[in-house]
């Protein structure tokens, strides 16, 4: 399976050489998880599916699937979103 | 927290979205910068909060995505105000509140004085009061540079003043001169007037330490009141040992002399004791009258009355002024008055009581002497009890500081004027020796 980073070897190299953060240069998502009840996601494209047990989020490198219980979106803005609830799994999908 | 307060002030809606492409609606909202928060999914629909401003922009998105939108709840200040729009007095009250806050903030509410070590706040406030700078004056009437000038003019030892207004407080910062004494000493050196130390009582000198001037007496000498103990005129001699002039100094010496002090104290045997009249229950007159009062300016309201027909009574009264903060005194005060009746009864002291009273007073007298630097080396004070009064009599032998400063009589130089002029050069040349 070919990832997007491998698709852009040049960009990747520039990011590594210039020591700039990759989330800025490559537009990669930043996922911050606090314990298993809170989660911040930056650099995403949009919500594909949302129920209280599963959320699918579209990002530049593919979908991120979060499953759990009582999932809520605390806020949802252009820059980032915050999820709360009982998080059970975080999966990256193509 | 601030975010939530802002949301409340701006107002927001809780909406429910149903439809096939609800996620599309969310993404579209995000794309247009419409903020959504506290989202949760309930069955097939989503519930979320949206700001009023956001909700106004949402219409085209609803049309485009074909979702159904239901308002569940309206929250925030705009809806609150709309709901109570008919309560006019509420709005009047709110308006008056802001008006009051604004108008009250145009007055000086407290004067804060900092850096004053030798002068109390009260002294300075009193002075400022005479310059019409006081609590409750209008802020616009405060002239800081005027205050600074006034304080500098009035007090010589205040070397730096800064007045500033912080909110409704007038802050006055002061720097006091702490080198006053040193400066004075320098000045004095240049223009010294000769002073002697003169005995102020008859005594025998037990010790003498001279710092400035020339001692005229020795240890063990008995002196009489008026004798010069230390002279402030130091003779300047030439090579021949003749006095050619005097150098003036302010005499300074520690002189102690031994002397006796007679002591006498009397105490009458009979005294009157105050016995408060006890309240004897129903029928008897109450032995105490009480009044509490409240005063605003010159207007006074009292409850109760202290007027009475007692033969003897003691009246206590207290009054307290209400103040805000540290020193903003309002013209409102409260207090109480109390008149307590008592009877007089003659009593006689017992012998032991007399002794303790007299000896306590004698001890107090001794302590006071010791505070003045007097050392007591012997006493033969005895207590005598008579039929009407008791007395403590005797003498104290003490060692105490002697001498008071007094301007000296200038001593004539025992030479003619011509010779003086001739020896002038000599004097200058030998001044090192004569010192």
C-alpha cells in the first residue's frame, strides 16, 4: 500500500530539511488524545459520518475512524474539533 | 469560561437537524465559518448549538443540503431581554445603576498617603483638608501639581512628593529627608557659639567624661548649683604659655554626681467607695439608664434617655463614625450613652492596704527616676501610720546626671590689642600645637 507521504517524497524531504512542522508543510492531521475521554483533531477536511458510537473524519492522508460510546462534538470549527466520550479505538483507513 | 460568557451575551440557539445528508450540512457550516458546538447525535438526528449570527447565514445551506432544521431552545441575553421587554422598571433600574456607577466614579473615594515615616496620615490629611483636598471631592477638581507644591511648601523635611490619581483614589507618595541632623551638625560647626555646662544642683561629682570643652572640676569635688563644670572656651596658648585666644565650642560631657533627695508621700486613711446601686426588681427604680443614638450630620435620633434623678452617677458615652475603606469618613455616626447610679460609702484602709499603696507609689517614683538615668544607691524611706493619715518619709541617696547647657560669658583676652596683632602670626603658626 502506498501512503501519501511516499507519493510526495519531495515535499517530505523539504519538510525534513527545513525542520518545519509537518502538519504545516504537508497538511497532515494532528490528533491529540487525552486519556480516553478527550480528543482534539486539527487539519481535517470534514466529518463523513457521525453517530454516538462512531465518527469518521476525512483528512488529507485518509479517513480516521473513532469508535466508542456517547461520543459528542464539543466544538467544530474551521481549525479544529474536539471530541469527548468513551473512546475505544482510533483507526486510520485508506 | 470567557467563551461561555461571550456566547451567553451574544445569544445562541439549540437546533436539531434531521435528514439524509446531515454530515454535509456540518461540513458546509464549517466551510462558511459558522461555529457549532456541543454536538451530539440522537437517533437519526443531530443536536447542536449555533450562534444567532450563524443561524442567519444557515438558510442557503439548508436549501442546498435538504436537511430539516428545528429550533429546540433559545438561550442567552438577547432572548432574556426580549422576554422581559415589558418590565420597564427593570431597564430603568439597570440604566440608573450604570449612571450611578459612572457618576460615583467621578469623585475621590480615598486618599492614600505612602512613604510618610515621621508624619502621620492624619496630620497630612488635615493639612490637605485646609487646601480643600479631601475625600468626596470631584476628580476633575484635583490639581496634582498644586498638591505637590503645597506639600513641599508646608513641610521642609519632605524632599519629594508625587500625587497621582488611580481610578477613584488619590495617591500621594512622599519621601522624607532622613539626613536632617547631619546637615544641621555641619552648619553648626561653622558658626559655633560657646556653651558651658553649669551645675544645676549641689552634689559631689562621682565621674566626669568630657568630650568637648575643658573640664573645670575633678572627680570627688563637691560643687554648688551655678558652678561652671565644663567651659566651652578652649584657651589657645603660644610658646610662652600665654593665652592668646579662645576657640569656641559647644561643651559636651557626661557628669554624674551623688546627692540626696527627700521623699514624702501622704495618704488619707478614709476613702469613699462607689457602690453601684443594684436593680432591686419590681417597684425599685432602675439603677441604670441607657440610650443609643444614630446621627447623620446634625440630625440625631436617639432611643431611650439618660436623664435621671440619681444622687450620684457615672455617665459613659461612646460614638463611632462610619467609614468606608481606610479613611473615607461618612457624616454618619452611632453610639450609646449609659448612666449608672452609685452610692458613696466611707471606708477606712487597713494597715496592709496602706502599706501596699504607699510602697507601690514609692516604687513607681523610683522607676521614674531610673528612667531619667538616676541610679539609686541608698534609701531610708519609712512608712508612718497616724490616726488620720499615713505617710512615707525619708531620703534617697542617688547618683544622677548633673549639669545643664548655658551660653558662656566670653572671656576677655588678657593682652592689649597691639600685642595681639603682633602675635597673630605666631598664633597661626602654632595652632597645631595648641590644639
